[in-house]
């Protein structure tokens, strides 16, 4: 997770902490607060040689690793209750996104640009694995994340609450500079290999593309960041 991710996790769910592992003589500006919150949660940190960390996480651990009890994800009903009843609202939806790194990066962008939630397909999709959490740089602790049993059903329910669905497509869609985002928008991104599925695309009220030089393309996480920024900075 790295120090930033561990600290954000401790802030959000310190009561679920099981163990905190630190490399011997690990230093850094966030370490004192991490140790304080660890002890506040009733746990003592374990100091280990650096060679032990790959066995613990298999990730680029940065000399720190934490284990938490699993936190229950919100249900769709709980998510609906947490959303603004009216006014501006942005939700990011992911249609069978599969790469944990992309999921983490998109959670980070969603948090940076003020998305109210991230909703993902429940099957054949990336979960909040350690890799995704690490890539989110703490955003996984701050943005509500729902893996819906049926993404299209969830989108229909959200549409009934006044949201408009804008799907991202590489070509054959309205160029982003010409698109005016609705105040209540669900931005849908497709999978890395296939883009939007047919049924999800049919649910979209709008299809939007990012103009690029001929032959160029963007990673889904980069495209998502551009589209989230465009919503947040659209003219009133």
C-alpha cells in the first residue's frame, strides 16, 4: 500500500486493523502518525527485515504493509441513500474493467475530481485487490466503491433518480469539447480490450470521445482522468 495508503486506511477503518508490518529502521514523515494510529487501534507494529516483505505482499511494499479485516461494501440501496438528492453529482461506472492498476488509478482520479461513487460490474472485473488499493494512493478508502451484481440494472436505477449516462467511446461519438455534461452524470468506461459492451452502450444517453491525433489512443485510466476533469471544470 505504501505509507500514504496505509495511513488513509487507518484513518478510514483503523478498527479493522489486524497487523502492521514495518521494515526495520523505516523512517519517513508519515511513520509517526501511522504508529500512533496503529497503537490507538490496540495493535503493536511488527518490525521485520526487508527480505520478509515480498513474502507478505508480493508488491512494491515501500517498507510497510498492513492487514485489515475485510470491510463490507455498500449495497446499491445504501449507495443511493448516500448520494445527493438533487444538484450536481458525478458517478464513475466501469463496464468490465479488468486491470487492478487501472481500477486503482481511476479511483484516485474519481476522488481527485469529486466523484460521489464508483460503480463496477461484479463479474469478470477487477476487485479491490492489494494492487488496486495500492494504485489508488488512499482513494480506495475515500470513494464509495460498489461491485454491482448487474451493472446495467444499477444504471437503470440511477437513471430513475435523475442521472444521465455518458459512455466513453474511442470513435463515432460526440467530441468532448462539444459535449455539455448534465448536472447529474454517470460516466461509463468500458473494458481495456473491448470498450463498452453492447447492452451498456444501449443504456447510454450520450456517447463521448476524446479527440486525438490520428492513430493515437489512450489507456482507459488516462481517458477516464480527462473525462472526469472535463466534467468538474465544465462551464456553468
